[in-house]
C-alpha cells in the first residue's frame, strides 16, 4: 500500500533538523509520532479488505455497463448486423443500510430507464446486499422476479442469445415495473413480495410474490401475480413454476407459465378466442470452461387464433409453437464473450412479421 510507504518517509523528513528551525525536543517528536500513528490507523480502517483500485473503496460509486452486437447468419443480405442493448449502470453503496442503483438502456426503441432503485436492508452484515440473508425493502423501478429467467435479461448473464418463449411471449419480453418490493431469505428459503403499477393496462396495479427453496444442487420457485384495473377488478392472473438442478458440469432448468386473462382476444369487433396462453421450456447447459454448450426445447400454446396487426386492422393468424435451440458460448475473459446459436420452430407458425422458422446468429457481448 502506497500510504504505508509515504508515512514513514514523511515521519523521517519531519524528524530531520533544519538549519533555520529550533531543534525539536523529545516531547515534540513523541507527539508527532502519536499523531502520525493515529493517521495511519484511520487510513488502515478505511482500506481494510479493499482490493487495490476497487471503485467502491472504501464505499461510494461504481460504474459499469455492456453492449452487444448480433450478426444474423440466416439472411446476410438484409442488414445482418444489429446493435442490441447499450446499458449503463451506476451503483452507490452506502456501506451500512442502503444502496442506490440505476440502469439506462439505449437500443432501437430509444433510451429508457430500466432500473432506478433504492434498496434499504437490515439484519445483514455490513455491505451485504444479497437475497440469501436479511430483510430488504426496495422502492423505484425494477425487474420483477417472476419465475427464474429474470436473472438472465441482460446479455452478459444469458448463456445463449434468445430469451425463452415464456419470457418473449407470456411476459412480453420481461416484467418491469414502478413500485415497492420486499425480499430476503431465511435458511434455505427466499421470498419476494411486490406491488407495482399495472403491467397489463394503463390504469390499476399489479401485485405478486415469488417463494423459493434452494439446497445443495436443487432450487425450486413458485411465482404468482395478479393484475387489477382501476375498479379493483381482476384483469389478468399469471402463475409460474421454475426448477433448477445442478450436477457437476451439467445444469438442467425448466419453467412453466400460464396467463389467464379476462375477456377475449379481439380484433375490431371480432373475437378470436380467450386471451389466455401458456408456455414451458426445459434446457440443459454443459460447462466446459471457457466454453458452455446449451440446448433448449420449448412450447407456447395460445387459446386465441389471431392477434392485432399494429400497421392495419387485419388480424394476424397465430398457432401453437414448438422450438428447439442449440447454442454455445465462449468466455474470452471477464469482459468479452462470443455466442453462436441456431434455433428452429419444429411445429407451428404465425403471420407475424418477425417470425422466422430458422434462425442462426452470432453475438459479441462486451462489458466494461
């Protein structure tokens, strides 16, 4: 540590007699040494257990982020390169009872605030902001912990490239809301309760919970969410089950979600069936560090047969979909990774503009 080298030099310099100064007495020197020793103790307390260059040393602001670039190998003649999300993250750790974090995301849809959150935590060790212990209260905008895929929304966290149909279709890309959350854990259990603005309408509110159990190689989670309108009438119910089992280098995970909505899927004055749907997937990841191989099979089943077309009033036909995905990820280092993915819809199709039966993509993810 540089401070430990500097202080003895300063002490030696002060102890050298100067031609123009009166000689220092032993009492003066003892007093100076005590002051220097006290200063050194304070510096040691501030830097204890803090790695050199740590942006949070001793506390304070940490900045990070990432961006991804994807190349579509299926159709290289039609703008094959696509810049995905550019995310800038800021975290301030007060070091005792609260942290403040935010995330700004820039993509083709523009710039937006994905996270703006105050997390107040008690009954934890100093600086411990984990879900495994303590009691936390969070207020602001945050991703809702429904099922397990919410932990992999960000490109650096996901082994493959595409999100499962449980997230893309049933959760419309992922649940994120403004509100209040309470979470924590005790022994082998963890819990989350939250209430946010409505996730399925312009008025009303949503409330939900996730209860989890993890021990040894097994983790299980149950999730439930209810969305209500301004009259406190139920608009939608979403339920989910997620399971993860790890054995050596292999990890098997699965999710099953069901959305029950009041009313039908209507286009104009025509109904195309109840606005209900469900989806499930099972995946296998094999870790051959620095390479991870990933396989997923999934199915999406809507109770309706058509969806509205944003560009005109003609409905777009949809049907039950099944998809298989094979992917591999190579971690070059902590800040750079490359992914290759091939997916194919083995059953069903839709008239939606972005539907492709076969997809092959390469992605680079850079973190900073």
